[in-house]
């Protein structure tokens, strides 16, 4: 038996083991994480935006797994992001809600889901993002002011600045990260 | 019977809703409240000719972080006409802002001296921000390119006085609709009435998305690049200046400038009862030859501004009896 045949045989055996254990190729691609956060039900095509909004830039520690266009009963197709070794705080969850309003956040400890929550866009957003209208008073560094936005629409995202009335969309939010 | 209804609704609003109130945006007011304000303004007409002491002992602070002639003088004259006193400054260089004091601190200091604050500031949203810190009422006298609500109230008053009504009118706003704070406030104000709005401007200076969407949700609005195509239709033409500095390319400015000048030649196609308004200062967007025609009403606006501001001050400081 030559080297190529050995390799083919090895791959066949490995596939069979996977089938016996009930694992498809898909489950191998998005494997379970020990500790961290799974962001599920991300609107298809927005996984990379979630990565961006969380400030994950490839230089941070921990494994980050991204799955795109995964079949979903609820959404048809969805994206999933798994972040090893990091539990998202409420402010980060709010940020995700801005661009993926249907997402669910699963906090994983020792391979088990210990907390599961659907992101929810609040009706008022404070401090998370800035107004993209440069002359808005909320952009003044000299004033004790926190940007405040009223959520007028989730999809498409529509935010109105409390101070200057400027309207912002998803692209205006993404520009800030 | 039907003509009595608006009047009855107007009377449902009482002077008490104005006491201690901030005037930040036209959007904070209902039509009934604006109607009520305009009615009180008409009652102020005789007082503007003489004087009164209904605000005796009251102090108004004018904090003008941007230059102003008309608005500041108008507020001050209104206060003096009603027997009140005025303190304030007209340039940030003359204030502690120069030492680095911020707006939040400034209004918290000034409120200790005054019963109300009239604020003009270059930042958009500055009046709303100041009102959150001040314990006394804040009147927005211009917040950057955002809004100038008292100008809109006096514009409405002028239209009402000159045309006898606002409902049913076709009104064109022309010029710099993007950066013109007076047109933003006026567009909101006109959307409280059954008006049809024509927005005439160069492409670059089209009205802001948020204003257009809000106004368009209430009344019919159309956008145009040329005044001549709609001039025969309209009852009121509100002109603002196209500012050269808004154009990144001077050639583009030179190209469009001539299309936004109103002179006798352009007005040949206008209705005979058209009125022309302008928030002033005017530069060359209305030729001086128009001043002596029956179309011109912009100097009457100035006088109307006095009575509208007298009404507002008296209402906010609780000097108008039910």
C-alpha cells in the first residue's frame, strides 16, 4: 500500500468515527467552547460587525470562532460568534443589540450554558455611542454630557439624538468601532 | 359653526402651560399652544407702542455665544417694554467661557442672577443641554444650524397677520435649507397647520433628512431646484441666504447663486397677493428694488418679532392672567 492509499484510508476511518459519534462536519467546524460567550442568532452577514463592535482585532488572546450563513429555523440563515475566555458585560450586549437585534447571548462555563439572554434594544441608549453630527453639544469635550439616543426603529436601525435631533443608522454606529 | 372650532380648541390651552417653560424646539409645542401664543402676541400690540410694568422686578439674562443683532435686541426690547431688566453678554470673549468655563457651569451661575435665560450658542442641542442644568427657563435664541424657535413663531405671526390664516396656504422656503436654523424651525411650525410646503434649494443645501421626514409625515412637501417653476402657485415665499462658504467649490456657488436671487423680473410670474418674508440679515438674495413693492413683508417681521417675544416672556414669567 503506497503513502496516498494510507492517507485516503485514514481520512475514511476518521469520517466514520465522526459519523458513529453523531458529529457532522458542521459540528466539527463550530466546536464547543469551555468558558466564554456564544453569540447566536446574529443576523446573517453581521458576524464580522459583531467582532468589530466588540473590539476583537486578532491581536487579543483567546480563540474566536465565526460561523456564517448557518441554517436557522428562526432566521433562515444566521451567523454565530464564539468568544473563548470572555464573558460579555451589559454594555457590550447593548452594543450588539444595535446591529444584531435578534441575537442571543449564551454565557458558557465548563462547557455548560449558565446564562442565556436575548439581546434587547432599549428604547433609550445612553453613553454607548456618539452622535455623528460633529457640531452636536454631546460631542463637546468640555461639557459634562453623555450622548443619549432614542431608538425609533430596530431594523433598519434608526436612532435620534436627544440633543440635536440627528438621525443615525447602522452604518453610523459601525463607523465608530 | 365650523369656524368656531379652532377658536374653542385654542381657548382650551391656558397661560399656565407656559409658566416656567423652556423654549427649545418648535417640536415641543402643539398647534393649540402656538395658536394661543399668537393670540397673546396680538394682545401685546398696544403694549409694544407704549410700555408696561407687568415684568417689573424680573431679570432676563441674554447669553449670546454667537453674534446677533436682531434677535438679541428684539429680546431685550421686549423685556424693557414689559418693565423688566436685562443682563448678559454678546460675545464669548466677554464671558468666563474665555477662561475655560463650560456651558453647564455658566447657566448654573447665571440662574442665580436671572429669572430666565435667553441662549444663543454655536453647538446644536446646546439649548436643550443648558435647560437640563438651569433651574430657570431657557429660551433657545439659535442653536447652531439646528433651530431658532422664536423666529418661527414670529414668522407664523407675520403670516397670520398678513394673510389672515395659515391653514390652506402654499408656502415656499428658499435658499440654504441645510444649515438655515430658521427654516428648520419654520418647517416644523408650518407642519402644525394644513399647509403645502415647497422646499427650493441647490442640491447641496437640501433640507436635513430628520427635518424632511418629520415634516413630511404631517404635511405635503416637495423639493425643487428652481423657484420660477412654482412661483405662480405660492402664497408665501420665505427667502434665506445661500452662503458662499457652504460650497467646497467656488465655481459651483457661482453657478447656482443667480437662481436664488429674487428681483422684479422673477416676481413678474408671482401672484399679486404673494408675500415675501426673510429672517434677515439680507445680503443680496432679495434685490432692494423689491423692498418698495407690496410683496415685501420682511421689515414688518421685525416688529412682529417684538410682540411675539413680549408674549413669550410674559407667558413664561407668569404675567399673563387667565
